[in-house]
C-alpha cells in the first residue's frame, strides 16, 4: 500500500508511469528522514552499489622468480625501444618505419 492507503500490488505499467509523472520531483525532506539502507537493515549496503565502485585493492606483491620475470619483462620492453630508436627507426604505432 502507498501512504494514501491504495493497494499498489496490481498496477499496470501505464498506471505506474502515471504515478511517477504525477509525483513531485523535488519533495521537501524532513530533518527526521530515515535512509533506505537503515530501513532495510542491510549493514553492507551503502549509497553506491558494490559493482559501481568496488572496494580498493592493494597492489600485488611479487617475490622470488615472479619479481625477476616482471622486472626482466619491463627491462626488455624498454631496451627494445631504445635499440629501435638508436637504429634511427620509428616505432610510434607498433610498426617499424624508416
């Protein structure tokens, strides 16, 4: 039921649309208004859903051979660009040109 006492369980799409268009777009909200999240009682709910802004994650920590692989990969990419430029070639768009 809505606040006026009408039963809203068997409404059509057109009737719901009429209700939405007739509603006040800028209602006055009282100082004693309660949040929807407090009404539902969900302690994990917030103003934004989790898919919209997920919790931050820390950067992965590499150690041992994984760190060696990551560092060698970065060094090899940088070194290849240096060698290409030193040879007088252009690698702007991934294709080597004179």
